[in-house]
C-alpha cells in the first residue's frame, strides 16, 4: 500500500474520477482517502464499475487508518499531491477551436540521450505553428524550475500547494521573465507551445510542435517519481480557460 509502479501507471478511467469527484462532493467525504481505498481494493485498476457507497467507504477508511496507518497515510498523501490542486486543462480554447489531441504514451520507449521511458503525455493541436497556442498553469503554485533542458527545451516547473510538481516542456517562449519562487495562479499563461529541445540551448524543429506535460511527486522515501497524467488530462479536458489567439 504505497506508491508502487501500478500506482504510477494511473490505470484509472476518467469516468471513475468524474464519478468519485461528484460522489465525494455530494457525500462530503475526502476525495484522496476514498481514492486510496478504491485503488488498494481494486489492485490499482479502476474501470468505473465499482459501486460507491458512503458507509462502505467510511468503514474501509477507518479500517486502513487503524490497521495500516502509515502506508495508508502515504498513499492518501500521494493522491493529494496529484489531484488536490487541479483546476484547468493546460491548453485554453479559443472561439471556433478547442480540440487538442493526446494519447496514453506514458512509459513508451525513448532513445534521445540514451534509452529511457517517456515520463509524460504529449498534447498536440490542429495548428502545427510554433508559438500559436498559449500554455496555462493547471494549478496555483510556485515556479520551482525554469530554463533550458537538453531533453525538454524551454521548460517551466510549478510546485502546487499540495506538493505536486507540474512540468511543462518544449515551450517556444515564456509569457514573461519568470523567476524561481514566483507565484502563479491556475489558468495563468506560462508560455507558448513549441518544439524546443533535443540539443543545446535554442535547438528547435527536431519534432512536431506539442506540449509535453509531466506530473511528479516526491514519494515517502523522498525520491521524485513521475505518474501518468493521461487520466488527469482527460478529466480536465472540458475544464478550460478561453483566450483569444
């Protein structure tokens, strides 16, 4: 009952997340506690078929808190870091155009810079033009990292109040001269979607224009680990800002 590889894969149907969000709102229960129980009970795979019952969940939460308080608490905290502060999809819609394209490519093989796995989701728009789409913060938070990475190009990393780290990469430009420690609000423009990376600073054009979105948390051992953003992006797909661009 901890942040396992199964947990990182986030094999949770968006419908399950939507149902659980509505359920805890109506029943005034804690989202992260309920999600943690369901993940353990269903071997970290939620397909939307589980019935949600207040008394059953309350009983199981109390049981885990009594029998396995430390590992259960760690799992609840991990869920909070990922889900607590979510507000917006990272790309806003504009009049006449709001469709973006992404698939579950988390964990796929990558070779640039050595053999590795893809620790995020790539989001594409119908326009292939660099700097066309603004990228917005999914959460409130603080700028933790900014600048160039050989893999990620121009990137910005936002630490949300609950502890999640939201990583936006391959930007063509930043919205302003962000500094580490700056506060940002959910929906605030961070920069523009681009195709930077895979080389020394300024490299672009090595791949199609897109946003790479990564979500990371620090586990109970103090180690950073990525989690699959795919179900989160599907959950937020209709929770968008609207800008003229």
